[in-house]
């Protein structure tokens, strides 16, 4: 009977997580938009006249918008709550799609790309925070992984639709997912965690009853209250992220992992995939290759979501980083030979094989696990600030890698960038082995104790389940 109750509760948590992540499909379409649409805009029959500089800004402004959204994100998640912040990001996304759909000049497209990055920044802080605070620890990793699953569904849709239809039609598809979230998410509860943080105990109890699908939640509610009280009693000023050792450790871990995602080439790959795959045109048409690439990433992310709470975070991170390094190194060698004039036609299968292997390996760990950890590592007192700073490192390094790629492509050759990306993956694996704690099966309170260097207390809680906090 206990298992049946839990399974029923998980169903409602899955529904809430699904409603919270629908907008991520739209974010995925925005993320992959540049790769298939820029060739349309630079073609002879382009509906909008653009220059090479305009193209660079269309890629960069998405990331710059994310950076600009940081103050809004930090303010919104604590002031309005996790759910309302997600809805705010959705409304912003809808506006960006409307602007893209009606754009008749490049300036409008630039504004839309900036807004889409701003909305993604808010969503990618509020969504993992929302899910981490509603989920049972047994399925927390799975539910947080919904974010990337939805994101990749969006990329698959983008690569499957955008090259073959008008910009108006592809924008309408993106807007449809945003509207779906604006309709469904208002019916989901705010997290019990946030309600207690605001002193709304009755609302927290009601939310917990709906999420757990049982009427008796007194014990769990008291445990959450105790954890919220303890964490809230700690100092929560901005500087405390840096001067409190456990907070600083969490920030360092998330900074390195978020940087490693982009330094493994993911943004460069997604925004330049059609160009990178041109040499494999004789094997598979590049638009088809891009769709396969996105589908492989989606399948790998679904697989990772299914095993992240069983295999653990560290194993997936390390294995993913090492295999990605091999794939990117192989691509770098191929591009080196091509750059120096060697006949690479007999080996034109290398880029497509390397890109497909990278798609699978990256999303099995390095591209999926950090979003799980970002909702787990920061305590109540600095959670909004810590997660926002983590998101800053994500979009900052995304911007840096895109700019680096553009510079190297013009001045030396893109092969140099992929050597850098390959080495970065090796460093990410080493960092994970020595510095990233395993959070599998741990409550948020237990994770804080680990970061504080008190694993013995965690072991006592595991031995005595009544001491475990369920937030």
C-alpha cells in the first residue's frame, strides 16, 4: 500500500513538472533557431536583408539577453514565487515569437533574440527550483531532467520544421507551446517550500497534500518547516554566497560544471551545426543530419533521466565528459587535416560520426546532470542568488565560446576551437572526480550537511530514517 501511495503521488508531481517545463520546448526552438534559419536569412531570396555582422549578433544576443535577465531572475523567484516567475518568462517568450513572426527588418529580430534569452534565463532558474521543491527525493533527478528533455524536443522540432517552412510558420509553432504553458501552469500549486518561506503554512499544507495525494502530511510538513527555519536562520546576504564555505563550494561546483557544458562546444555546435556537417553532405543531407543529431540528444537525455537517480550524478558526469572529449578530439583532427589542404574526402564520415557520438555522450551526463545539481546544492538562505549566479556562468560562457569560435574561425581555423573543447571535457571529468559530491538519494537538507563537511550526520540520518528531511 505504501508503494501505491507513492506511485500515485509521483503521478501528480510528474503532472506539475510537465506543466512547468512546457515552455522549455519553446526555449529549445529558440536555442537551435540560428542554425537552420540563418542560412535562410543569408540566401538570395531572404525575406530580410542581413550582413555577416548581423548574423553574429543573432547568435550572441540570445546569450546576452540571458545575462541581462539576471537581476530580474534574482528578484522574481523570491518576490513572486517560483510558479509566477515561470509564467513571467512564458509571457516574455510569447512576445519574442510575435516579434520574430512579424519582423521585416533585422533590428526586430535582434530585439526578439535578446528577449528570448532573457526569458530563458528566468525559466532556467525558476523551473529547476520549482521542481526540486515539489519532488520526492526518489524521483527528483528524473523530474528536473524534464527541463532538458523538453529543451531537446524543441531543438528537434526546430531542425525538423524551420528549414522547410516560413519564419512565420516556425514562430507560430514556438508560440503554441508557450500558450500551452500559460493555460496549464496556473492550475498547478506553488511549492510548499516557498509558501513556508513566506509564512503561508496553510497554503503549504494544501500544496503538499495535492503533490503527495494524501491527507496526512503533518509529519513531512513539520520536517520541511524545520529545514526551512534552519536554513533561513543562516545569513542570506549576497556576499554570503562567497564567504560561507558551503555556499562557496556549491557556487564553485556549479560554475565549473556550467562553464564545462559550453566549453564542450554545445552552443557552438547547436548554432553552427548545419555548417559543421557540410562535409558529410555526400553521406546524409545536412538538414537530415541535424534532425538526427537532435533526436540522438533527446534519446540520450531521456535515458539519462531514467538512470540518474540509480547510477548517480558523478558516474554519468565522468563517463559523459571523457567520451565527449574523444569525439571532439576526433573532429578536431579531421578539421586540422582539412584546414591544411589534405584530401579528407575518404574520411568525410568522421565529422558526422564524431558529432553523433558527441550528441549521445554529452546529453548522457555533462549536458543533463548540472541542471539537476543546480536545484540541489544551494540552501534556502541564498538559493535564488546562488542559482542565478550559476545561470550567469552558463550564459556567460555560452557567449564566450560562441565569440571564441567566431574569432578562431576567421583568424586561425575552427579546428583550434575543437581542440580546446576536447581538453575542457577531460578537465571537467577530473573536477567531477575530486570535487563534486554524490547527491543521489539525498534530501536537500542532507546535501547541505555534506557541503558543510558533516557526512557523519548524514550517515546517522540514513540509519535513522525519522531524522530525514524530505525537502
